[in-house]
C-alpha cells in the first residue's frame, strides 16, 4: 500500500519518487525539503553527484571553488547536511 501524502497529492507529484530522490542526492533534498529551487540545475546536479560519490567512497574532506552566488552554502552547508541526516540520523558532523 502506497503512503498517502497530502503535500505530494496537492502538488501532483509522486511521493515515493520524492523520497527516493531525497535519499539519493543532496540537490534533490535541497529542492524538495529546503525549497532551494535552483539546486536541480545540471551544474548543481553534477556537483551533487560528485559529492555523493566521494562521500560514498569514504571521503570526508572537500574543497569546492566556484564564484560567489553559485549556491555553495545552499548545497554544501544546508542541503548536504539535511541529506546526510536523512540517510543516517546518528551521523555526526
Ligand atoms: Zn509526499
């Protein structure tokens, strides 16, 4: 039985797809859960995929260099943290 979600139902989107995307990517997590609607651009999705690949490989230290106003804090400082806590509520940062 599928979970009924009024928010997704009103927005006419698939709740299970939202859950899968949020668990899969910091960008989608920022988009759906935090409201950063620009984080799903191809540029940010590529950075998000790169970040997730490194984290999955056990890397813990990163440096990202992009000009200001390129949403580094939105992606790394907010969405990534929400994403990691969503995946593992016991994770320490
Ligand atoms: Zn929902």
